[in-house]
């Protein structure tokens, strides 16, 4: 459970309505006491990026542990990581088919990185970096550029332009092409925004919910001057665990669907 | 203006949630009966269901984001 002194501060620093918008993190709670004022405000402004970096290092540590000293009969972390990779291969294999192995490294890393970032918000004094739109938007822009590069590589520049015009054939097709092109362009550009907004909205919503109920729990016993509050936020932590995993799974899954649309495969076309 | 927003912002989320709940219910019930009919295709159906659910749910998220943006004007 989140220590109540943090929740007290959340109530204190919360918006003017009295309900906290988000729980305080390390840099906003204890940073001002530890660092000189200039450094503290700098760190507070960059807190999200620092947490994202911490998640990245934690992820790298886990994966390097899993990949170091590979044995034929895997044990411990190597076993867990291998099971995870195999599961992810199976899931993506149904979307990407024979191209799966090309995209597993990128999409799998994306999945694990987002899992780490989503669940970081549940650790006291941490904040989920994905609850900031800048972080999710930058992830989505990376996916967008990756999709465009994959498309140009698989169709060629001219072929990709033709694909954007709806692969026109015959007179009717070419007449419709000027109409298809803007539609496809808009949908290409809207994709990273919808990816980013979906992740950001879910994670921020969960965090705001937990913060609001933790604040309520503290306020409920506030008239006692009780040192601990009611753990009203507890059920929503389990909800956040579930949704954090699902959203982290959906992000690379949708990326895989978008990638599969720009691959020259005749078979499994998934028009989503 | 203030009162209008404080009434309409929660209603925005409520209506978006109602609509996407109906959409999710239809999608999930169809997926469930499909899985019951063909348990061996469960993995494939589940994947497409999750993708579809993400698209449906995104609309509520858009509503929430709009509400959060407008909350600053209250």
C-alpha cells in the first residue's frame, strides 16, 4: 500500500478541488529536501524521463541476465525470458505469418518496455512514464517511422505511393486515386496519435483513479489525525495491474497489424 | 459557462462509456460464442477480439482526453 504520508502530500499538492490528480513521486516528494533548489526543480521537470530511463535499464538488466550464459536446459531468468519470447512469437505469428521473426525484436522490446513503464506507477515514489502524453507519443512516432520504413522497403517508394492510392487498376481505379490518397494519408497520420492517446489515456486514467481513492482514504480518517488512511485505493491497484498488462500488449499488437498491412503478403490481410 | 462545463464534462464521459460498453458487449459476446463453437481457434479469435476492443475503447479514451483538456477551462 502506498504510505500515507505520501497520500497526505498528494492531498496537499492536489488540485484546487481537493482531490489529488496524481500521487507524488520521488522527485516531487523528497527531492526538494535532498537536492539544492535549482537541481530539485530541474529533476522534477525531468522526472518522467528519468523514470523511463530507469525502466529501460531495469528491462536491459533483466534481458541481459536472461541472455547471459545460455544453457541447453534453461533455468531461472533465462527460462522465464524464453517462455515470454515463445509466447509472443506465437501471438504475433498469427498476424505477421512468415515475417514474424523479422519484427519480433522490435515489437517484443516495445511490449516489455511498456509493461515496465505501466507497472512502474504502482511502485511507491515512482510514476508511470506512460501517464505522460510526451512519452507515449514518442513511442508511437517511433512505430510510425518504423512502419513507413518497412513499407518503403517492401514496396519501393513508387510502389508505396501506389499502395497509398489504393493500388489503382484501370480507368475507374485511377479516377478514384486522388480521393484515396488523402484518405490513406490521414489514416497513416492518425494512427500514431490513436496509439499514443490510447496508452496515455488508459494509464493516466488508472493513476488518477488510484490517486483519487487514496486521497479519499486519507481524508476519511483525517479528522482523527490518524497516521494511516483507509486503503481505498487497493482494489484499483489490481485493476491497474490488469490494464497495464493489457494496454502494453495492445500497443505492439496494433503495431503488428499496421505492419502487416504494408507487407507484400497475399494471405492474411487484417483490415483493422 | 462554468456551470455548463461542470454538468457536461461528466456527461461526456458517461455517454462515451455507455456507447463503448454496448460496443464491447457485442464484440465480446460474439467472440465468446465463437470460442465456444470452435475452441481450437481460441487464440486467433482472442487476438482479433483484443484488437477490436482496443479500437472500441479508444473512443472513450478520446472523450476522457477531451474532458481533461476542457477541465482546464472550468
